[in-house]
């Protein structure tokens, strides 16, 4: 291209430059119009201009919920009680951590971010300097926060000695056990199993006598494909948690001396057709469907799954009844469930927040005991009533106005919340019964606390934990299904150690030693 | 086909003549301004951003505040097992899509061409064009639904034949097939349109002459319809090859999950996950640049081939 | 007259069967999911819903289409689609017109500049950083501005303009009309079909776009329909169950709700589909015979 072209391009470029500027302001104009008409976030900038302006509007990023936070009744309550207008956005349900990373790095000015408790993610943000150090702020503005949180929670969340997040702790200890068809037991004149031997017997009877009349489809105990570690049974072999104390050291299951016995027992259940033959291919939903349609006599589930199961089962097999199996005693008399410890959600203040102090004040106001109680379970006589010292929900208003309440919390009143929280479980009596059996009626020694739940951030452990658990899970599946022989255990252990098990183990036990002191 | 262009004489003209043309048509050049702003701002400015592939980009420092690392990101890319896996996935899915899905619209066009009942023909066309207009989110939603291991109709059918339910969306051995199948489901009808048009362009007399010579209809399809479509087929094929490295990013983003990263993660999804999800901007820009560069080469080669074989260039 | 042989009947039979099968494969997923959306939840859970609904009810559908988030997302999608399509059509046509005058100096080169971007682009990350620099994150502008011109569509309109009879313009020019007047008075009114088709392509793009809102939109109140939908349909089946706590498990959207959301999101497309049909075939053809 020759001279004239150059001329054109110069003209074009200079025209471009001029109009880019014009267009940029123009673009902003149109963009604002668009978002303005759809009540876009308009927080911040004006408010920060005047530092002592009365309570700015805050912006929060929260986990996905089925309903809009901003119009949910709890939002109104909090606005009245804290005096802050809060505008909340949600993370997606699917692959939320990626979107959270994206938002954190986009510098979007959220004042509070609440996500699922992912210690690796949290400590990564903290170390990269993306979060505000909450210690001084809480000291100055957070008397309620200090009162609500237990010291061990605060300790567990410290990264390099500083606190960057406020947790909502888990509200119950025991998740799951074996759910068994009690009408099948009655039909065969069997009692609820209390030991692993009795369980074998019950399942054998289920198989041979087919009390459900399922013929070929009959399944004594169904589990899902990734559930090779069966809650309750694993406790009978002294390994309720992923890491258990063996002679003063925390040891992962695959290195536990009882591991062989556990695999031998479950392997024999499978070999004899007492565990679902096709369990390896079972998805969560497949296993549930087998139980819900009355084909399976027992299933390993979380108590929160019970309403869906019981509803379907009531339609397909109206005569069906079921209950959780109590902690089974193993050959050495050991028993127990893994008891949750640790956090459900974490709330933190990103560095990009325009109002970190106000955010802490908001959290503090939300943790004022009466406000917190109202947020959690509502008003006595309207949302709940007290029956025998327990909070009973009044339906349907409780579900309508407080069902999502837990999502609004940034920190909980750690002493009282577990009690308030049980009102939520009482919404469904069948579920509550199962929950109550596992969580309230079991003796303390049947609940073996997952010590690592409250451990502080440990780099190696956080990095490797999930992968190592998957490794153990997959290997155990193969052992149970007979695809691998237990003779190869030593080789596997070596592989496990090399894949990060050794580093994790060292780190975990260094911490454990300090705990024992 | 195109009207004679008045500007043919320009090459003979003098600079003054061109200047006059420009001056006389200043309003035309003004019209271009919005388009040019768009072009430079949203198409060329991001190309400048590619230089972060040669940096260790720090989002807070920006391009000027980031450290130069030269080709380090590309070395890392070539040594990364994960990238090799992703490249393999991309090529496999793309090749499956081409070998399996490319011929189907041609067959559909040939078949529709044989149908004489117009009502039937139009009904089928209406139905099979429809999925093209649905978003991948909806289509993934539909298939997640019907393939669900709990109550999905496909698994109910499998079960009624005594089979075991299959969890399609979490199975590494099935995921690629699923991607290919759903892509076919969405676009097979739509992609047939160009071939149907090519067939419509074939003169009816050719068929009549063949019929008189005693050629059956299969014979006619083979020796008249197919050759008549050939230029279109070649053109479409070359175009398709040009997008070999685009295995369906949006489709896979709406369908995949961590259980099938092993077989389903393709370059586009990988760039998103690594670059934006995990803030590895420079590395994923390097991956993106690799992708663009290979794609560019493929298109150039394709265009050359097109010119050589059917005498038409793509643009 | 040519008479059908037995072979021809076999051929016809095969063709009809295959085409009907294809039609069914396309339709059945809709029918099944539609049936689920109007069936009772227990029937869905126990796998009884096939072609026909079991325990017919419309409550689920009503719940879905009256949900404030669904309506808000629908509204956002409408805004994006309408604003985006109009903006795109205008700027695309405005750009295509001068470029169709190859006799003007520089136009050829500008066309090459446009075409080059079809073959080579900055990629996801640089685009994201640009949008971020422009302050468009979490702004609907981020979904429209970077997509205003599709070079392919622009070339289609350009070649349509080139093929319009030159005499029309020439006579107008003789009467002293300016280029702009010619464009708006003569060219555009003659370009109804191509504008309708290209408008349709833009509209389908804006309506269905999932990737860009996923990158750029954070606010719940600005989420277009596709983003909202993805949240509903990607469920416990596929997303990591590890993150789920008991409270989440108790609130998982039921299968019926998911089905109803998918169906409700399809309805807008189905409603306009018959009107679209008239134009899209034409559009594909314009696109493929150009050049």
C-alpha cells in the first residue's frame, strides 16, 4: 500500500482517537442506563465521598440459594436491625470456586464475601493479601462477634497469626449411618443389629428370604460407587474418621492396622451378595432410587436425605418403615461415628471493600443475641413455639420466612445456634426422628470428633487431602469388589506415601503433638 | 454476479483523483468511524494483550508492571501433561465431530430431496432445524434430564431391558460420545440447509435425462445429486477443518464436571479454568495464543486448498 | 411416465423411516421433559414419567414462571437481545455500506483488517482483561459492546449491498443526494430480507449467550436467563456433593422444578420460531453463496 493509503489510515486513526474518547463516555452512559433500569448495584461511591455519611449500603457476595436474597424476609429483618441496606449477589451453584476466584481478582467491591468453607482457597486469599485482617476491626467494633465465636474457632482460622474470616460452624455432629427397613426386620422376626456379626446375619436373611418380594432385583444393602468407606461399619473397626489416633499418632485409614480387617469384612459382604452387586456403578441417585422404590433393604445415607426418600417410599411401598442402625460393635468391641467439627461457611472482607469497618459493624449487629435469634428462628409464637424446651417450627411460615436464614449468617452464636438450628430439622418429623437418634440420643463415646476439622491451615494437608482421599476411596472400592487383592496393600501404601501422604502425615502429626500438650 | 465496480480506473488515476474521491465521499468515511472504533477497541486491542503470554502477569500490576519471562510459559505448556491431555481431548472430540457429524447433514439433504410429499418434508425440516435455536444451557439441561440415572427416561428404558443404569454425564468413557451426540442433535438439521440449497440448484433436466437412460433413483443420487453438491461439500469441509481446535467450548462448559475433566476438558474450557478460575493468566493466554496460531494456520491452508480444488476462496 | 419400481418403494420406505426417526429423536427429549414438568414429584423420582405425564399438575410450572428471579432474568435477556440486536444491526449496516464501495481508496485494506480478526483473535484472557479495563464488569454493556459487529454478518450485508442494482444509486446521485441519504432512503429499505435474517442471527446469539455473562456478570439482578438456567439445571447429580451441607441438601431443587425451568426457558424461542423460519433459510443461503 502506498502513500494515499497512509493518509487514510492517519485520518482513520486520528478520527478513531477522538471518537474513542467520545465513545467511552457514550458507552458508559448507555451502559448505566441499561443497568439503572434493572436496579443494578449503585452502592458505594457517593457514600465514600463523605466518610461520616450515615450508614452506607453494603454489598455482599454469598453462596447460591434457590431464592433471591434481597427480597427474602430475613433481609428486611436484618436491614431494620442493623440499620444497613445490604445488597446481595450469589455465586453460581456449579463450579462456584472458579467464579469466586474470578470475582476476587476482578476487584469488584464486595464488603462481605461468604463462601463454603474451603480452607485451601481461604488461606490462599489470605496469603496473597486479598483479605482484610479482621483482628483489629473486631477488637474495635465487634464485641458481639467476640462473644459469639469460640476461641478454638478463631485459632483454627488464623493464617500466619492473623484472622481473616468469621466462620459459621457446623451445627450437628453426625451425618449418616445405615438406614434399614424395619418392616423387613419385623417380617423376618429379627431385631435391630448391634454388632457387625448381627448385621451380617440380618443382611443374609434379607438376601435369602427376600422380604420385599423383589425377586432378582432384591438388594440387601445398597451403597453408591464412591462410598467404599461405609459409615458406622468403619467405626466398628476403629476408623470412624479419615485420620484416627493410633498410639498417639494420627494415621490415615489406609495405614491403619485395622484397615485390613475392615476390607476383609466388607469384602465378604460383597462376595456373598449382601452389598449391592452393582454398587461400583451406583451414583448417589441410583442407590437412593433402589431404596426409595423398595428394592433395597438398607442404604447408607445422610439424615437430610430422608424426606425425599420417605416421600417416594410412601408412594411406592406405603407399608415401609425404616430407621437408622445404631453404632455397631466390631470384633474388638470398637464402635462410633465420625463427628463433624469445623466450619460450614466462611465470611471474609476482601481488600477491595470500600467499607471494611462498616462490614464488621454489620456482622457485629447481626450477631447481637436477639437479632441473631430472630434471624435464625424468627419470633416466638409467630415462627416457632417452645415445646419441652425445644424450638418447634410453626409451619408454613417458618419455611416461608426462615428456610434460607442460615445463608444470611456471617458467623453464628456458637453456643445457642445448634439448638436454634434443630428447629429446621423439625420441619419434617421423620427426618427429625432420624436426626435426633443419631445426634441427640447417642452416647458421647459413640461420637468420635474429627480432629482435623478444627485444625489450622496446613499447606501439605490442604493441598493433598482431597486427592489422597479419592485415592483411598478408589483403592478400597477395588478391594471390596475383588478387583485387587489385599496382598498389594504394601505397594499401595508406598504409592500413597509418595503421592503426598508422607508430607501430610508429617505435618498433621506435628500439629497433633502440639495439641496433645 | 457482482456489479461492475466503478473504481477499476483508480489504479491508473493520479493521487489527485483519489484525493478527490475521498473528499467527495467524506461522509462515507465518517460512517466507518463506529465500526473502526469497534474493530480497534474490541478486536485489535486484545491482541496487544497477548503479550502477557510472555510475562508472568500480575493482575494488580497490569501489563507494564509485570515481569517478562520470554518463552517460559510456552515451555511450561509443552511440558505440561495436563495440557497434552487437553490437546488430545480437543483433537479427539473435534475429529469425532468431523468424521461422524459432517456426513450426516449431507445424507439428510439427499433424503429430503427424494421426498415428494411437501407437507411431510416441511414438517421434518421444521422439527430438525429447531434445536439450532436453543442455547447449550437448555440442551444440556434437556439431556441431563433424560439421561439422569434417577428417573431419566433413557435409564428407565435400559433398566426395563434388564440393564444397569448408566451415569452418562460422569462417565469418562461416555462423555466424549455424549458431546458428539448432543452436538449432532443440535446442528444436524441446520447444517443440512446449505446442502439442500445446493441440491435445489441442480437442473431438473439432468434427472429426467438420467431417468430416460434407465438410471434408478439410487443411481441418480449417486451420479447426479452427490456430484452436484460436491463443491459445497468441499467448501464446508475446509471451513470445518479450519475450526479443528474449537471442540465446542460453550457446549462443554455447560456439560462437564470435575469427574470428566480427564476426557472432556478442551482448550477453551481449560483456558477459562486455568486463566480466570485459577488466575494463571499468562499461562492460559499462552495456551490461547497457541490455539489462535494453529487455527490461523489451518484457515490459511484451507483457503489455499479451496482455491486450488474448487476455485473459490472462503472470503 | 416414469413408474415406481419395487426398489423405489423400498428406497422411499427407508427414507421415510429414517427421517421420521430423526424427527422423533429431536422431539422426544422435549416431550419427556415437558411431561416431567407437569408430573408429580414422586412419579418422577420413581421413574414412571415417559411420554405422558403422571399425576398431572401445573403447580410446578406456575411456581417456576412466577418466581421473581426467573422473571427478572427473562427481562434482562429481553433487554440484552433487543438492545444488542438493534445496536448490532445499525452499526453493522453502517460499516458494511462504505465497505461495499470498493472503488473508494482504503476500503479494501479495511476489509482485510476486519477479515483478519475472523482468523486470529486475542483469546479469552485478553478479552476479559479489556472488558475489565473498560470498567464493564458486571455491566450489561459487557455483553453487547464487544459483540456489536460479527464480521461474518457484516460481510454478508456488504455483499448484499454490492449486488443491489447500481442504477438506483446513480440516479439518486445525479439528483445530488448525499451518500447518507442514499443509504437510509434507498439502500436500507431495499435490504429488508437481509436485515431481517442478520437481525435474527444476532438475536439468537444474544439470547443464547451463556459464556460471556458467566465471565462478566456478578450481580444476581443482572443475570440473563441462560445463567439463571444453568444454576437450576446443574444439580447435585453433577456438581460436587462435597460442598453440600445438610441445609443445602434439604433445599435441592426438585427434578420437577428443573424440568419446568428448562421448558419455560424454551417457550420464548418456540413462540417466535414459526416467524423466524421464513427468514433463516434465506440467511444461511446468502451467507453460503457470497464471495
